[in-house]
C-alpha cells in the first residue's frame, strides 16, 4: 500500500546551513494495516507525513502509494492522487472555519473521484455521530466534535491510506480514547491503512503494531538534528 | 459547485469588505452609465427637438440664443422683429409655414408664449404628430384673452379648463409684476414630450397688447418659426438674412445649432466621464487591496483546501472568481445607482426644458460598462490569486516539527 525508499528532506536554517530532518531508507505499510509510530515533538514526524501526502516535495527518494510513485507525478496529478487515495487527520483538525460541518466534508470529497456527494457526506457524518450538526460551523462544536468532523472528512472519499498526525493531541483522555477508537473502527470499515504518529503513550498503547520513528529516520539516529 | 461554494463562503466571510467594495464599484458604474446616457440622450433629444420647424427668424444676434428662446423656451429673447419682417418671410416662396411668437411674460415661472392658433391646428411637432387638446378643451381664439396650457405647465400650475389667471411681467416670476389682464384657460394640451409642454400658450395679440406693455411695440414679435419647402430654401434664406442682411438672424438648421451647444460644453461631460473612470479604477484597485489584504487571514483555508487535494489552479480560480464576483455585485448594484441618478437628472431636465429622456432606452454602454467593471475587478484579482496560487501548504498548515 505504502512504500517509502531513500526519502530525504532538509531545511535551511536561519544561519543558512542545511538541516536534514528526514532520511528514511525504507518504510512500508500494507493494505488495511494500522501502525502507530512514536516520535517526540520536533522529531520530523509531521514532515514525514507531509512528504508521504505529497504536500511537501522531498529532496530525494520515492514514495509509492498503491503502486503509484508520487515523486514521478506532476503536481496536479499528485493533488489528484492525494484527493483519491489519502485521508489526512491533522492535530489541529484544520477545519475550514467559515464552512458548515457538511460543507467541510463535501469540500474534502469534491477534489476526489466521488465529487461533491452531499448524500454520502451526510452518511459519513451520521456515522461519526454528527448527523444533527450538519449546518453548524466548527466554532459552534466542542473539540471532540471537531475531531469527528476531521475524521469524517478524511474518510469520506474511502481513502486507501489515512495519515493521522497527533490526532488526539488536543483532546482530553476520554475524548482521545473515543476519537482514536472511531478512527480505527472507520478505517477498518473502509479497509484503509492507517499510519498514526504520536508521542502520547496511551494513544500508542492501543495499537498492536507500533514503531519508533527514530528507528526508521536515520537523520535522527545520526543525531544530525 | 466546489468553486462556487468556495467563492460564496469567502464572500460571506469577508462580507463587510465585499459590500464596501461593491458599493464603490456600484457608484462608479452607476455614475459612468448615467453620465454617458444623459449625455447621449439629451444630445439626441435636444438636436431632434425642433418641434416640427426647420428654422427660426429673429432679431440680429446669436443663433443659439434664438433657438433656445424660440424652440426650447429658455434664455431671454435676443430682441424683437417688426411685423413687416415676419410678413415678408411668410410670403417668401421657399416658406411652407411661418408661425410668429412673442414672449416676455410668465405665469408663476412658466413662460407665456403668444402665437397663432395655426400652430396647434396645422403644424406637426414630430413626423405624423399634431398637437392634441385634451378632452373638454379647445384651442384659444386669436382675438380672445384665452389660454391653452402645455401638459407639464398645467400639471405644475394645477390649471384646468375654465380657470382664470393674470400673467406676470418678465420671464422670471415676480409677484409684484402682475398684469391686470384676465385670461381664461380653454384647453390643456396632451403631452408631447417637447418643450411645448412647459408653456402656457395665449393668442399673439393677447401678449402684444397686454396692459403695461409699450403700445409702440404692440405689433412686434420675438421670432418667427419656419417650415421650409426644401432644404435649399434654408441656405438661400441664410444668405439673404445672415450674409447679406444686417438686421435679422436666421437660425438654420436648428439641430446643427443645438449640436454646437453640446460641442461647447463637451469639456464638462469629459470631466465627468474622467471622474467616473477614475472612480472605477480606484474601485478596482480597492478590490485588489481588499482581497490582497485578506490573504493573510485566508492562507490557512487555502492551504487546507490544497491539502485536501485542491489543485493550485482551483485555488487561483477561486480567488480570481471572487474578485470577478465582487465586480459583478458592484455592476448589478450599479444599475440601481444608474436608474436612481438617471431618473433624478431626467426629471430635472424635463422640469427645466421639457425634453424627456427615456429611462428604459438601451445603449451599448449599459453592457460595456458593467462588463468592463467585472473585467477590471477580475484583473485586480490576479495579484492576490497568484499569491494564493503560491501558498506553501506544509508551512502554512503547521510549524515544522
């Protein structure tokens, strides 16, 4: 499902030096697989997810999603692939504040193969327990409800791979457990692979398969950061 | 649908700046269309408002003043002409109709014009159109102290058949300058949409022999309105009166003389048009500024859309379309401004001159101006759209970990 080979990414520091943030020689994730990756804040996990999602261009290496190599694609095709095959759940949810709950999900779908299917968006929102909040704006929802909208938006297009970046970071314990359970359950229902990164031990403990980000990111092992 | 939703939501989110910018555009568009339409229509109306006459013969002086006084019932008379001169021109073989008029009095600000009943019985004020007296009235008798009121004058003065009035001396209303003569309204003219609507018509002799007027001038006239048999007659008379004579002036052709007036005041509508162009440019620049300034606030939204799979060109198109939509809103509201302004100006022109401008008339400027406004705004949207196009997604969404 996901295969990463020799992926590298550096940023330039204010002093003008190149700082290598990501160097992952090899990483893979099978279809429907759920993996939790532990990494400290500032370890480059978000950059790694952004590279997989194609919203950040790597300096080198390859990301292959469902057999298609991201880096070989033009930017519009990468955008298309992201819309079709990927769901991204952000730590800060990144909901569009000026849009209703339903519109957030519909917009998330509209760039993918399903198009703006309002009926399906409603179904997904009902599935995450927000059928009664369709016309609400994100600011009118609790944090836990906003997280559910983010989950619904990420999964509405039936993605093959869901990337979750500290998805429970902004929730209290009870809501975090609930949100995580929901993400995992809906991913299973949609047969989507899930790659979750977090530094929260309780979140990580709920996964059978866990890995240390430092294990796969050579840049961290070599202490270059 | 997606693009429409993004544009709609963005306009809603920035509703105040959208409305202020659209209002500026509406003012610019409305002003521009109004200036253009009033200029075009009034020029056409004035040059065509000859009330059925080809030429005017009057005292030596300005042709324009003669036309304004005799045809449009504006301005003071350039002077009087003798009855013998009027009779001479009437008998000229090139003259088909000669209608003498005399001015010098008013009824509460509305001009009293003395003339002969033939004006209302034989002359066509427009091709195929003769004056019509409203039901219950008739044309005055030449030897009676009777009056026939133009429709607009009758409406404003609340005149009806059977009413009696006393004229006031001079062209401007002075309550102390009342004549002692009583006139009876015997008819109201149906609207003609010509300057004749603003006049209270009385018999020529009635005006000439009004109490208080100099008896020595009792046969003098202000002008003679002429219909020619052929256009060549106009040039012949022009030579005779204007080039070879030195006592009288022949204003011919009337349309060309009025067009000269518009030529003289062309600078004024050029200034107005320039102001409107500048307002339009400033309004378009304000679209650019308002969207550009809001880019910082909407960068995150744009980055989220990109992260969800929106292409750069979609983002560019959304901002570009938003600018064009603000232009379209402004252009649509501009029609309201245009109709309001035009109606006001048209009323003023009608009240002052009797010339009627048509609010419902079409003109290419009515689509060129809104289209240009939308295009200008869309053009103004290119810079912020380009900025949106270049929004770095990962950097905008979260700080690097």
